């Protein structure tokens, strides 16, 4: 059976171009980029060129780009590094209720060490309000961290406005741009952010590599220390092939961004229209069609009333379709996602949530097959559900 | 995460639905936890003639319901009351640790349905 991959928000396949760019650096040009000899210089040259390329893709200067092991490390570094560096200035951090767990659990850890964290509410589509941020800032606030785009429901936050609010109060601003990078056109200087996290494997680059943009002049404490790498700011032998692959993948993602977004969003829109017209009693989570310019082009999140996410997910998998459960039940916890609860999805309904995220290699035929399978799975599971009572319909289909 | 037996039971569950003219019903769990199991039975002369389930829940919950209903059909009430969640797990050849509660729901649903039968009989 041909498998259909509709989970590009989890990870993307490495592009052929990125793979080919990386290939020589595994075995032929294997030198440690910090070694003082020819092998080392070859590695260092590749890293230098990759850094310049990534800086140019993001609108940064090369010395503002730091390589890390991925988005999670970048988020940890931005938060803990700022918290430690500015601990004499204040102990208050502001974030949102819908952040990725890399931010959320880091905030929880900082709370254990005496920091106060405010988790801002979001509206029913997942947007953080700049005026809510303004109200939350105190004279103890040292950092605001708001995600660029939400991984579950695709909401693209008003980062520029939020950043302006923070800066008006002389507070640093970080954004987790792991989902946005490669999908949303931005320039760090135009956004005005002080720090920005990104991850290679979300834009058809390799796994295990990411980066943190730190604006020139911002000093935060180091997180991973050891050697002289990353101008002494992040120890650990540089993963040369991964750095090279990420730079190539980002270059292509930015080059083809408009074309890819147009195609991927056409698949997503087709899917959403078909699903909402063929299945009743569902929620479409996140920004609706009129606000699609503020939603990741690849994301569709649905909550199916009366049935549970894991059952849907496994049934889809058995039909060859790979998607993602919005409820945390499949990961062993009974708590549904913070994001879904924060936008007001009732707990029971949140359990029946599935995220579909499309990619540039998906086809219209795959979308149509997925809809067909999904309809039959939802009908089958509803027929099995003690909650499904067509006669007592209380929810309306969300168009 | 699940073994083949569980996936098989999830994919092709037995005894889905409600027994026509049931005289025993037990519903356990709640929507907030993500699992609700309803078992209906037709009990005659102390014997469970038929049993069916409806379940809102994960693959393990569906598989546990299917297995539990299959285990009680044809049994006496006393035999059915002796069924433990561990018997359901054994019949499924194992469940992941975080899904053990699904087998517990099955055991509880059987007991609740039998209680319901007794209360309707006025005993």
C-alpha cells in the first residue's frame, strides 16, 4: 500500500538538493571545523558559507546566527540564557498559553527557580493580543516570548506588533519561528525581534540542526558550554553536513516560498472544503478562510465530535494516511492539548482532534483519497460511539 | 505501540452496537478522560445470551470492549462477575501500561450492567 504523508508540521523529508549538498561532508570533507589544518579549514569554509547563506535568507548578519541542535535547544537557550543574564534586572517572563512544549516546559522549569511567568490568553482562533501583552508587562519583565506560528492550529501571530509593544517597555523579545521559517516570508530586521529560533527539518532540511538568531548587541548567558565553537557561545563539535544541508534547504525554501505556499494552500483548501461538506458536527480549529493570510498554508486541524483522536489516527494509519493527533492521549497523557483548550475547544471534543499538514510533494489525488478514507473512518467510529446521537444534534458544522 | 491482537480487535471489533431488547446496561468513563464504554446485555435464566458495546475512546478501549463482550456471551452472571481486567489484557496478549485503564473500564462496565439487571429485577 502506498503511504500518504500528511504530517509535514512534524517533520519534512530532506530535499534532494540539501541531501546532495550534505553528502561530501560526511566522509570526504570530514574535518572538524575547528581544527587548525587543511581538513579543518575545508569544514570551516563550509560552515562559514552556510552561515552567510542562512543570515541572508533571514535578513540577518552572519555573526547573529548561532547553530544549535534544533528548535528545542534554541528555545531553551533563549529563555534560560536571558533569564540568567538579566536576573538582576527582573524575574518576570511573558509568554502565551499556546506555545510549543519547548517554551512551555522551559518556563515551568524557570518558575521552579524563582521566575514569574505570565501565560497570555489567546482568542478563539489562537491570536495573542498586543494590548494584553501591554497590560502584562511590569517593571520586573525581562523577556517576552511568543511563537511566530502555532504548530497545532497554524495561527500566525502578529509578531511585529507584539515586538513593538515589548520594545516600547525596553523588554527583549524572542519568537519561536520553528513552524514559520520556510512557510512565512519574514526578515528579522523588519520584525525587530531580538531572538528567533528555527529548525532545519521543518523546511526540508536535516534533523538535529537548528539555529538561534541573536541580534547584535544582545548578551545572553550561554547554555551549552565547552569548546570555542560558535564564537565560544555554544560548545560542541559543529555538525558540518547538517549545517550545510540546513542552509541549502532554507535557501530553496525562501526561493520557492510563494510558489510552494500557493500549491500547498490549494491542497489544504481543497481538503478543508471537502471535509467540512462531507462530515457534520466538526470544528475547524484556528483561523478560518477569511483569515487564511494569518494561518500557515499547510495546516488543517479538525475536531470530530463524539469520537476520539487516537482511534481516528490509527484508523487513518491503517488506511496508509499519516497525520497527527491533537490530543495528547496517544502520548500517554489524558490531558488534551493546551492550545485546543486555550482556544475554547471543549475537553471532550479536543480529544477528537486531528492535525493534517500538507507538503509540496503531496498531490490532489492524495488529498481526495485522504478525504474519502477520513469520511468512512469518522462514520465507522461514530457508529461505534455511545455519544453519537444524530437526533440530539447540538453542534453545527463550521464552514 | 499496540500488538497485532489489539490492532486486529480494534480494526474488526466484535459485538458493536446495542443488544435489541437489552435488560442490562452499564456505561462507565467520561468524555473528559477520553473514554466512555457502554455495554448492553440480554440476560435470560441467569445466562448472558447476548452482549454488545459502544465505545468512545482509543484503540485499546475499543479492543478491550470487543474482547470483554466476546468473553461474557454464553456465560452465567456469576462467571461474568469473576472476569477481571487482567483477563481482558491476557486475552489481548497485553496492553501498554498507560492503556491498562481501558481494560479496567471493560471490567467495570460488565459489573455495572449486571447491577443494572439486578436493580431492574428488583433484587
